[in-house]
């Protein structure tokens, strides 16, 4: 380490130029970061969905779900496969390990499904993976201004707004909800078709044969080559209405069908009570959230200039990103100011203070350069949080160096040799302490799952900042000391009363080791009482403070859209009456994310920045009463924070699973602190089965498969091409008018064209009857299951999970039925297990680094005795701050392992120097204590001051790097510093008990001889 200081003092110009380059490079690097709210964490699962229109759950299971599941069995790394087969839809969840790359696994799954034979009419399976960055970054709505119709608004949005947003670099998807349907629908009447003897095939054949444009070649006219083509394409609805279906022209299309443009929307969107179109914008994974959002806002500004529409941004993640940047930068800045004032108070020298605090900006800038060009992390709350947390620690090495130099200057003349020797004197101590702190963060990179993904950028940031601070302390600080202090002579200071009092207390402690250790152990055991008493809660991640909330209305299956809308309108009025509500959007017949279900409505509710979400929910919920059989619930959006319940129920039969699931659902509802309790059981629905009589069908050359192919178009909608009037094109759809089927017999009378050339009715080849269909068929690895879910509203997630477990143990479930607790309970257990392992590894790594630094094993062992006392203050800080133990708190305890040993290393390094100079162990301990008291207190209090803004939330924005981490570090550092100054010397002397006792006896004999 001496090399760096020598190089700095010999090459001052080079160091100045490097500092300038670092400043410019750091600012440039900061401006080039991709800005995100959170790091990209991919959840270990792939979702596969396939649509098979009109298929019953059993058909979906056997013809779609099982073939897909079979194809996926060969995919490497699959842990579990869960499948859901419902009417017309198959969904599969494939679980992988957190170590797997989900982008790669998505491609592997898609390859496995390519070419998979599925029934005719089944759509190609869609494959997606979930991560923190592939969710919509903006929820926006567009309303028509006065005088603009819904049709005109739809045309403007479809032809202008959506294409302009899609053209933005970095936009991957624009999801539109509430667009007015402008398609042209031909709705065939089954009875009239039968009356005129017209079959479905005839209609489709005529449409396909005439609605086309066929190129024939080229012709040369007036020396110009011109294309020649036959044009038979449709230009208008009026033209379609005049089409003849028979050669004699007696039967028109309008004789057997109604033709209309547009249809009633199946999904409705209303913003603040007015009809609107909802646009959800998702960015590409590698795009910059802030840049994409800014470009979208420009598109809306341009669209509004015509005065025909008005846009409203309900949620913009870029705002959260900017707020996080400003908040954490402000908290880091305030921390740096507090630390500077503290250093000035101790050193009482402005120039020395300036030298010490220069390490803060320089270390941060070097860290930003390293993060930008040596890692792929983004500028998010974790990297910014790492910089904010490191603010207090990066100044420690510089404090130790400058304090030692100032102390030496009081008795010696300032020369380059003094600066070199003074820096070298503490060089090994600060190098050892910094490397041990960095070593603590290595296990974070080994953590799996969501926790590892979130905190890896944090660990990298802190590690780079600390290593940078060491480099600055060994190079820039000595050079600045030579430049700024060479003409100064610090006043000779007498030993302070604090130092004298500490030496006296330390001497007494060394003479009463048992009492000191007994008191320390009692304090340690006492700090554990709040945990066992349940006074400190446990949760996975601290709750965020986003000022919006979701709400959902679920009405009985089959409820008409009109009825759902009426109920949604009534609830919307109640919600908008609340003074904290700024904006609302309600989607009727679906969800804000684009899901379709006619019996539901979902709200996005934007609140005032000062609003209390829990208070809002508590005030609105009692007013929002819904009809019997319906459910209305709120859902706080905490991102990855908060807690959820997921209980998997299995059994020997479908009936047993249903019974057990219903019992468990009711038990969870009775637990205080839970909300939105439900399960994924579905009641069975009715359907119409056509059982083909094979003997009768074979007379007409038909099999069951051929009959189904001929019947499907009658009961589903078919795209028959386009109608293009030159300015815009509209989709053309052909379907049987649902109103013309009023009974089972109407289906039996449907005409189909047999291969024999005859036109027959369905009832001539099969029996048509109403049947009961099963509910959603759910399987996990081939076994039936159900899931009970709930949201935990209490801050103490662990307590609620314990209450749920207690309630479930009292249940008498059907024989063969069982359940397993998942959700936040499993996540908390995994988090605690992972963090405890990380801490054990960290302690081991710290010990190894110190053994290398001290070149022996007993001194590092004495240093490790400072660690348990960090727990005392950490738990007291958590209790006083009213925070639950979360992964944020556990990261704080992990940080303490590296931070608290710093003080012990600085102290014992001085002890070793004194012993090498011939001082006895006890006198070396007392001298080192007095000499190192001030730098130890300065570094500890500087770190505490730097974290104070984060602890008390001066920034005003909650993040994952929250006050939970800050109060742990502040409390733990305070308690460990005070106890380290006493307990570590006591332990050190115990470890060298024989040598120390021998030295004391020799000293006592020498004193006795001198007295004689």
C-alpha cells in the first residue's frame, strides 16, 4: 500500500489530472446509465397459454394441455408444471430454478412447441416470462373532446396515436382497451338459411372467390408498362348488402343475414366517469424507462394539438424513477453534509475536514465509472441506495489517515516523509478493514432467488465505492495534506477528558474481566427477548409508498355486461367522492392489464401524494357494499414488497380437494390481517354436446371430426377478409347470429353440406343435448390441486403466517387431503435461511482476510467478538423505529459484520505496533485505546450521521433500501462501537492471558525492586 502513497507524492500533477478525469468520467458515466425503478429480476417461470375456441375443459385438457405438457417434459431444468384447462383456454406454468436464464428458457420452450400438432382451430401457444421490467411502465387513457364521436376517437387512436407510440425506440408493446369495434359483421340466420337452402360453405365460398385482387401481369400502353389485375375486392358495406348468393340473383346476402359495421364492445373503459380508451405501454427490456416515457408524453402532446382528444397519464414509472433518484441523491447529500459537520467538530480544522470529505464525491464517481463500464447494472433504487448507504463508510479511511497525520503534526514537522510514514502507519489497518467490509458483500452475489437478484447491484455498488475510498485515502488524501497543511502547525492539545475517562474505564475493565463479559452477555441475551416475545415482526420486503391502488369487482358467472357496468358505475361514484382520489379508470368486462371476463370490473385509482392508502381503503370499503354473490376488494400495489398467502391443496379426489379448499378458504378469512381471500376453484358450467351417431354419419360420408369441422363456423366467428374503401380497411367477420339459436333444437336444425353433395341437418347424424361441464381442471405434475390465496395487510407478515398455520392445524380435512403453505411464508423462510448462510460465509471470509492481514489467528478472533454486540443495537434500533425485520434489515446486519470489525481492526493494529515497539500487552491496549478513540468515534458517528436522513425518511420516499436497513446499521454501530472499546481489549488480553500475566508480574516485581 505504501507504493500508492509514494507514487502520489512523487507525481502530484498526474494525480491532479487523474482526479479531473475521474470527475468528468464519473459525470459522463452517470448520464449514460439506463434508468430503471428496480433491477431486472426474472421470476423462475415460463407461462404458456393456448386458446381453443368453443372447447370444453375436458377437450382442452386432452387435446391441448396434455400435448403441450408432454412436449415440455424434454425441456432441461423443469422443476414443476402446473396446468389449468378451462372453457376454450389452456394455461401452463413451468417452474425453473432461479439460476436459469428465463430469456433463454423462453426460446427453448418456444422451440419445443414449434410444430406441435394441435386441433384445427386451436391458436398457436403464446410463451411469456415475467420479470420486474416487462410490466407496463405507463397506464394512460385517452378521452374524446366535445363533438368527437367514439368512432372518430377510435380511428384517431388506431391510425395516429398507437402507430406513433409503437414507432418509439424502446417500446415493445401498446395494449389498447376500450377501442370501438369497427369491423363489418355478417350475422347469418340459421332458420332463413334453412328456408332458402343456403349452406355456410356457399356463403364463405362466394366471399372468398369475389373479395380479392389478382395480378395478371403487365401491359405496355403509350410506351409505359402498367400492371394489369382483376379487382373484385369489397369497397363498402352497401356493396356487400347487394351481393347475390344464387346465379339467378333471387337470394341476396341480406335475405339470410344482417350486416352491420361495429358491434357493442365486450370491454368498456371509463376515466373519471367518461368513456375512454386505455393504453398500457410496455418497454423493451434494454430500453431506458425515463427516455421512453418522455417520448410517449411528446406523442400525446402532439395528438392533443388538434383539439379532438385529451390524454391522461394515470401512472408513469419514469416519475417513480426520477423521484427515487432525487430522494436517494438528497439523502446521500444530506448524509455527506452531516458527516462533514461531525468531522469538522472533531478535527476543528477546516482544511483537514476538506481533505477528509473529498473522498465522498471521488469515491462515488469512481464507483459510477466502474458500475457503468464493468457491469451491466442500471441506475435504480438499489444502485442509488448502495451509494447513499456507502456515503458514511467511504469517508472512514480518509478520516483515519488525516486524523493520524494531524496527530503526528502536533509533535513533528510536516514533511513528505512524515506523510508517508503517517499514512503507512494506518495503511495496513484501513486496507484490512476495507477489504473485510468488501468481503462481507461477496455472499450477496451467491444468494439465489429474488433477494439475490435485487441486492446484487447494491453489493456491487457498495464494494466499488469502498475500494475507491481506500484508493483515495492512500493517494489523494496524503497529497492534499501535503499541499494544504504544510504551512500549518496544529495547536498542541492536552489529552481530553473523554480520553482520560475512557483509559480509566478500560484499565478497570481489564482488571475485572468477568464482570465486563457477564454484563455484555446479559445485554446480548436481553436484546433477543423482543424477537421471542413477538415485539419485532418479520416480513419479506418493506412496503412501498406508491400512491395508487387497484380495486376489483367480481360478480357471479354469466352476469350480463350491462349489469356489471351499472354496479361499476355505482361503486365508481363512491370511490370518486373520497377527497384523496385524483383520478380513476374502470375497465368493465376485463382487467386493466387486458384480461377478458364479462363478469368483472377493475379499477386503477390514483391518490393524492399525501394520502394514506390504508386509511383510504378503510374509509371506502364499508361504503362499497355489493350484491350477494359478488365480491369487491382492494389491492395495494407494492411491487415486490408486501406479503401474500398461497396455500396449495391436494387430495385423493376432486370432491375432497374442493371440500378441503373451501374449509381452508374460510379459515384464512377468519385470520386478522388478511384481505382478498379466495381460491381458484370454479363452479361447473353447462354446455351443449353433439354426440355423433357414427352409423348415420357414415351414410353421408361424414366422420365425427368432419362433422365438427363443418359445424365449427356456425358457432364461432370467422375472419372472411377485409373491406377497403381506399382510405381505411375494416375486418370482415362471418358468424351465425346468436339470437337465431334459442334452443337445442335450433342447433339440431343447422344445415351442413355433406361430402355426398347432400344438404343435411345436424339432427340427422347426431343427438344434441344440454350437459353439465366440469370446472377448471387443475393439475400439478399430473396430480389434481387447488390454490387458496390472500393478501397480507399487516406489517408483520410472519405473525399473520403463524396465525394462518395455527388456524389450519385445527381443521379436520377429508382423508387423504393435505396442504402446503407457500407465498410469503415460504419466501420468508427461504430469505432467513439464505441470509443466515450469507452471514456465516461473511464471518468466515472476514476472519480469513484478518488472518492474512495480522498473520496470526488470535487477534482476528478477538475482533470477531465485536460482532454479537452489533446485534444488540440493531435489534433495539429496529424496535424503536417500529420496523419489521425484512430482507432490508438483514442486509443491514450483513453490512454490520464488515463495518463493526473496522473499529476493532484499527484499535488492535495500533496495539500490535506498540507491542512490536516493546510495550506490554496491557499498556499497549490502554495506549492504543487512548490514541485510536477519536478516529474510532469519528468514523462511527460519521457513518451514523450519513445514514440518519435515510433512517428518518427526510427524502420522503420509501424504497427497498429503506429505514429498516438504516436503523439496523445505526443501532448496531452505536452499540458495537461502545462495547468494542471495552470488550475487544478484554478478550484480546484473555487470548494472550499467560504472556500478559507474565508481563504484569515482571512489571510489578520491577516496580517493587525500584521502590526498595
